[in-house]
C-alpha cells in the first residue's frame, strides 16, 4: 500500500478533549507515512481548528463524508452532509480547512442518487479546495441497513464516469475483497488509486501476496501482528482483539466466518474466545490453536 488513513476522528474531540489525539494517533514515525488523518465535523470553525492540531502529524487531512451510522444521522456528519440542503455548509467546511492548513485536504464521499449529482458534488468540493476525492461506490444506505447494504456490489461504472468527468485524483473504494480486485478495479474505473478497508483487515497482505493466504500464511501474518502489538502496545486490548477477529475470518460482530470450523473452534466458539482474551499472549495461543493445530 502507498498510504494509510486513520480511523475517523471527531473534530470536536480533537479540539476539546485532552489526550484524544495522543490516544488515537500513536504512530511509528519511520513506518507510518504517508498518513492521512480522517476527520468528521459539523462546523467549519471546529474542523479548521482540529486540522491545525493534527496537520503536523500527517501528510493530508480527509473529511469523512461517507459514514452512514446512526450517530452520523443524529448529529449530521459523515454521509449526512451530502444532502443537497447541506451543500453550503459542506463547501464552507472544505474551504475553511483548506485555508487553515498547509497539507492537502481531501474528501471521502458516497455515490449520490445519480452519477450526475455525484459529479456535481465533486465539482463543488474541488472548487472549495479539495485536492483528492475517494468515492465509495455505494449510496447511503437506508436507516438501520448499513451492514446489509455494504455487502452489495459497489457501482464501479459510476466511479468510472466520475473519474472521466473530474480533473482531480479519484480513489475508487468498494469491491476490493481479494488480491486480483486491485488491478481489476483500477482497470474498470481508471481511478488514480484503490482504497480497501475491510479487505485489508481480513487480509493485511492483500496488496502484496497476490492470492488468498493459506491458513499457515495467515497464522504467520497474525503472529507477526501480535509481536508488533507487544512492541507497540495500543491503549486498549480491544484494538488487538478486533484485528485478530478480522484476520481469523469474522468481523467484530460475529456475522461472518471464513471457515465453518476453524481448528478446534466452531465459529461462535472462536468469536467468544477472542472476545474473552485478556492478553496478547492469550490471543497468540488462540491463533496457534486455530491455524496451526
């Protein structure tokens, strides 16, 4: 991979909560760049203030305009800033951030109801000061259906049309669940790059291995990750549990499992064992029992 995004950080907490940035932006300076910090906000002033606090830690700042979760709906950030009546607020936020910081400003969006509307949105973002746009190839899901909706195929042809119409680097997001998809999606969309989120959580070597890992290879990857977790312990063990959950075939809610039975565990037993682990060493044992037994 050429670059990485942080998780979505709340601009309000960056500005007002002591220790929030320190906790969320722990990096290994030599290995963590280029890095894009992803912010969500509902205020141009607050977004600009947060940008000034994080710009020294990153190479670009992204405004999240794709989050479909209930909190985003309730507070009006993420994908809910894409509504037509909120466009003036959105463009003012992009302009304020671009004027405040020295690093590039980029945006991650979802498709709107039509390709034409999506292209119009991208043009407005470009005019406001956005330097790069990542396009998630799905529309905002109906309330309460974001998990089902994200399993549907992304509309790569719509992204292709956006790429053809917009004179900015466009990053295609969606349908990157296996190694071949990287090259395939680049060819289908003509995008400047491919973004993968869940695909890389499941398979951290998605961009380098070229094929789905065997259980033994996956064990090696997971054990290497756990060594890094020992060397650079995160603030909470739940972060490590979550990554191991993805690598072993399940998302954090237990809705998926790559194998019906994994080592000595059933899918549900594996889920329970990982959630119950109280140390990196316990997670190490689970990985070895699961993939190497």
